[in-house]
C-alpha cells in the first residue's frame, strides 16, 4: 500500500474515519464536461424512446428494445463520468458516505461530478431492473448482477482513495463497469449469445479488458492526490503497477495490430490511446489531484476502442 503525502493522507483518513468530504473546485471546464455528459444522458433517453416508437415490435418488445439502447448510452456515460470524477479530484467530494447523502441532488445540480456519478449509476441500476422484470433471462440477470457488484465495489473505491483498501478494488470496479456496458451491447449486437460466449470468442477484447483492469489499479495504487513520479527503474508499488499497465497497453496494440484486418479503427484508436497515456502520466505528475481533461480523453479512447471492436468499425 502506498504511503500518501502527509496532508493528503490526513485528509483522506478523515474521510474514511468521519465521513468528511474532500471537496474539489467546480471549474468552468468541469461545468462544460458536466453539461456535455448531461446532454449524452438526455440523448440516450431520447434514443430509447425513439427506438420504442420505431422498433416495429409489439408492446412489451418495443419497450425492451428502447430500454436496452438507453442502457447502453447510460452505461457509456457512466464510464466517462467516472473519468471526470478522477480527472477533477472529486473522488472523495462526498467523503465515504455511500450511496447517497442527504443533499446529493442539490450537489449534482451545483456541478459535483461524484454526486452526478451516483445518480446516473442509480438510473443504470433501475433501467437494468426494468429489463430484468420485462425480459427475465440470462442477459438481463447477468447485467443486474454485474451492476450490483459494480455498485458494491464503487463503495470500495472510496476506501481505496482513502488508503484503506487495496488498489485491485479500484481496478475491478472499472472492469465491471465495462462488463456492464458489454452485457447490454451484446444484447443489441448479438442477442443470440451470452456475454461469456461473446467474450470467449472475441480475442481482441481480452487484452483491452486486462488493460482496463490495470488502469484502474494505477489510479488506486497512487492514492488520492498523489503523483506516480518520474522514474527510470520502478521503486514504488505505484510505479510497478504503472509498468505492468504499460505492458498491457502494448499487448492491446499488438493484438489489435495482428487483427487489424478485422479491427482497423480499433487499432488506430489504440495508437492514439498509447500517446494519450504518455501525456496522462505527465499530467498526473504535474497535477496529482486534478490532472484534468486528459483523464477523460484517455477513458474515452478506451471506450471507443471497445465500441470499435464490438461493432467492427472499418
């Protein structure tokens, strides 16, 4: 476990012991990102209603079709919102209170990304519950179970940031968030297949999901507001995890390069992602608590690579 700088460690420990918050500033850039993601969520709801009206399926089938599309958009927006929380130092803005605080809606409207993240996670969970009720089956029950596990580990990430839980909790939280998204994506693209069967047969996603797991561990291992610090030879645990994550990123590039005839767009995005990772490393070291929009860009590339593989963009 990393030892955090004294000031950050004290603040994070207070958050773990007394539920105190570690607030971050609501900057104009953060407001713009928040409004953009709010637009994505509203667009998801609108697309869901449009699909209900135009699916051609009768009654319940139309509702299921619309909810499935909305859930995919909500899941992607939730992943991006998580990167906003990380990039702008809002991970402990609500302390370790979970899942809600008394004034969470007010905080969301004021622009707190952590509050918005939890509210959107609730919407993802409720939509999944509706799908499980309307169409009980392997896909809907898998999605609901993964969402429940992601939510529990979401609580765990607060303790990771506060220095009270291992970094793997943070990594697993990120991995599960992508598996939730993939569950409903597969439900649209390959409704005849279970998530496990789809993942087993889609080799390109194996390295991507491994890199996502390790990316979350990098964040968790460095701790709240702490730099990884430049190095030639890794000496601290955060640096070792970063090195392993770097090898995982190379594995993504190698795998997608080998399969570039099938996934040319995903391969190109992986090269961009690797470059973004270089700038993110320096951003984290320059501004450990608030590395900023580069975190969001890095996560958006991971999301786009995933979509490019699933939809086989050319």
